[in-house]
């Protein structure tokens, strides 16, 4: 359980780095859950309905999380 807490803190720290970029475009991101190596997030604001949201999720959020936290396998929007 301790490892999961550490991973959650690491994920939150990376999301905090990405958040200003999303907020600059009128959106936001929220960590919903971590299940094994799968990070589940919710895109909010302008990001929620944006056609480029999936690209942002994979190319920005997932790429940065995987680079900084090797245990992250993928990121899913819920």
C-alpha cells in the first residue's frame, strides 16, 4: 500500500507540472484513480470536449508520466 501512496504523490506532482498548460487553454485535469500501472484522469473545462483531448492525453500527459514514473503503463480518460 505504501508504494501506491508514493506513486500517487509522484503522479500528482507530474500533473501539477502539466496543469498550467491545460489551464492556459481553458481546461484542467484531475487524477481519479491509479489501478496498477493505469492512471485514470478526468479532463475538465475546455479539455473535456476538445477534439484534441485524446492527443493531449497521450502525447503530453501519458508521455510525461511514463518518462518520470516507470511504473506507469498507460493513462486513460474517465
